[in-house]
C-alpha cells in the first residue's frame, strides 16, 4: 500500500541537459553559411582598404577610415555570431536577429547616403537615392530577412539553441 501512495503524488518536471549529439538543423547551417559569406566580404573590405589606403584617400567621396572601420566592425560581429551559432550559444538567435536587421539597415543607408549615384535621364531623382540594381538588392534583402525570421522561429531551431529542456518524468 505504501508503494501505491508514492506513485499517486504529482510528478514535477525536471531539468535535463540537452543531448550534445543533436544535429544542427539544416536551416541553421544555411544561416551560418550566409554569415560566413558576409563576414568574408567585410574581411576583404578591411584588408583591401588598408592595402590601398593611399589610392582610396585620393577619392573625395568616402574616407578609407570609414571603409576600414566598417569592414572591421562587420568582420568582428560576423565572427562572434558565427562562433555563437557554431557553439549553440543561447544568445546566438537573438544576436542573429539583431545583426540581420542592423546589417540590412547599414547596407541600405550606405548605398543611399554614401554611394555616388549620377542623376541623368528621366529617372534621375530615383537614381540619386537608389543604386542601379536596387530592385534586385531589395528583393535579396527581403528574402534574407524573411528566411532568417522563419528559421529562428521554428520550434526545432528554438529547441536546438535551448540549453535546458523541461521534460516530464517518464515514470508517469
């Protein structure tokens, strides 16, 4: 009778560590590949801005310091984000969201405000504000942001980055 009384008590959820051998969701691997590509582009921007500092300094539009600093900042942020995604850090999904939105904003502000666009032809006013291939760039930006939001919102991805799972005791 004593055994029956102990089995009737409510079962509390217990904390268990995640399985370390869980495979990374393919959608997270694709995000990591995108982060790697953008990080390498910005590393190239940094290295080439230092290598061709004198040449870039002769151009009046943009300082080589701006090019080098943005290359350094985005390379550093990308490396940190890539490491966080690789190591399944709990903060990596939030940082991925913030970086995706911030990089998209940076990209468009950089192209609209800092790039020189000639104003000629009947679409001169639009060309002053937007790059020549702005429709393609806008489409790629929307697709990348939507894919990032979709990936980070999936239950499988959330579970992958969750360091502690709540599970009911299997003795129930």
